[in-house]
C-alpha cells in the first residue's frame, strides 16, 4: 500500500502571552514594551518582580515523524495536553506547523469538535451542501449522497432547522455523517463520538470500518482503548508533544497504559494545589492495603486486599453519594466497576452519610479474582438524588500488580498450566464433576 500521509520533523510552537489584552491597544503596548526591554505596562504595582511568560514558547508538538498508509486505520492516543488535537488541526490545515512538513495525498474530511464547519444560522440541509463544497464536491455529487447522509444522522425531522438550535448530540451525528459520506480519501475524527449515544457510536465504528475497507485512510483520536484495539491496526502515542510509541495497536495500548501511570500505593490530592471534584465533594486521598493494614502496590493473586478512598462532602445533600471504584486492565478496558452506599457511623451503626465531613470508602477485593498482570483503579463519586451527577472521576488513579508465583503448577487451580491464563480475571469457582456412566 502507498503512503498517503507523510509527517517529517513536525513541530508546533505557541508564543505564550503574546496576545490577550483587553484591547488591541493594550496588546500593542505590551509588545512595544517587550521589544524595548521595558516592564509590562499592564502589570500591577509590586508585580514587576514576577516572571512573565510573554515571549516564551510552548511546544505543543516537537519533532514528530511517521507515515500512514492507504486504507490504514491509525489510532492516535495520549493524555490530555499531549498534542493530539494540535496534530489533527495541522493535518486538517486549520493551523500550520512551526517546523517540519506534512505531505498529504487526497482529500481530507475532518470532524475535530462539535459543530466544526457548521454555520449556526444555516439549516442542516444548507450545511451539508456547504461542507460538501468545502471538500471540493459538486452539487450533483452531494445530492447523490444527501438522503444517505440524512438517514445516517437521524435528524430528518430537523434537517430544515438552523443548526444553532441543534443539541450537541445532533451536531455530532450530522457532522460525522457529512464527513464520512462525502467520499474523503482521509477521514480525521477527534474524540467527539463520546457525545453520541451508544447506538450511534456503533454505527460510526461500522462506518469507519467500511471507509477503510474501500481503501480510504482513517485517523482517530480516542481515550477509549477498547475502540483503539478493536478498530485500529496501528497506533501512535504522543506524550508532551513528542512521539513515544508507534506500532501494533494492541502493543502500543499496553505501553500507553504504563506510561506515567501511578505506581504508588497512595495518591494524595490535598498536596500540590490540584482540586479533584466540585462544590459538592472533592477527592482527598486513596490507597491500597493488605489485610494487615500495610500499604501495598503488589499482591499475590491468592490474597485479598483493600482499596480505600478518602473524600470530603462539602454540603448537606438530600441523599448520600455512591463511591465508585473502576478496575481497568492493561489495555485500558474496564474489567468491572463497583459502587456502594453502605455508610456506617463511628459506632458502626447505619448512617446516611449525607452531612458535610470527611469520609473513607473501603472496598475489599477477594483473592483468586484477578489474573496475573497490572490493574488500574479509577476513583469516582456519584450523586443520584437529582439525576445522575458525577462529582469526580479520577481515571487510573492507582495501579496494583497482581502476581501469580506459579509455585506449584500441579495444584487444583492450575492443573499443570504454567503460563498466564487468558482474560483479565481468573476467579476461583465452585466445581462439581461426577461420573454418570
């Protein structure tokens, strides 16, 4: 297969603080003061000693190079601020690179964020023709695909309504339908499908598979590692604006999950000034213990352990919240999630847990449940008294290595099997085997 995207030494820098005054006059005044070597005229008295960011460069991308082949579905993954969206904007010619170059062969259709490319005053029908024209298609070509686009988007009833009245989900459905059905050679999709419902996401995945099967190239950014491993043949990882991994999607996802993941037995969000949560509740600390009360980061596959989360409830609520623990495997897929509202007071009597104060939620994970491997634990707190409200969800906050010593491959559980069992779980089950003949 031929190369349709060639990225060579790509870098993108932003000059922090170069603009941003209340008026153009203030921006020009700051710029003139800077080139004359004088203090910022907008600084308050007593602030002259502070280090200013004016003139400093922030490199969103730095020396990124890779190729994408025709018909390939490439996943682009990385944590927030890694440079993923900047890369897609350069690919889509929304912005230009500071250094390096991109060579594209073919027409690019992009869906970078909700409503991108839509004129809010135009109707859905008019925006379909507008986007098609931007992609270089003729009116007759757009008409030929129009009914298919509208049917896929599911907004038939509102197709002649101005898109400014569309919900975010309707924006996404119509935007994806237009981008995917106007025969692009390269389809670029950012993490906008998370806005759609599950049924529409399934349709989108099927459509991207169909686009790829017809020899077109798809680039997709997603935080859902299950989507990356199931849809993409190859993936790249960006971290701090640099390319740190490039290879088979399944292998790269495992590498990404270990990149910068927590390996401590405790995380403390009361230090460092970062607030995790909202006005209702905030996350304070979390850790893991064995049954002897010792902090752990690794455990024997046969041993139970405790996951503990300390959070603070700031106001009295009509009902108590649900603490949540989400257990993810090395590919970033959720193995299971647990939640409870089993509140007890200091004397171990039942308690509602809806008054302001600091709480500790504790969950006992049984032994002989996980397979050998590394698992990541997300921490969340959910209120349900007025609809579902998530105060915080700290994904991959903790990690624990579950180890199988394989000391006896002939024991009753292993039956001579010496390698890692398939799948993320390896629970001990109750068996009964009897002869019937």
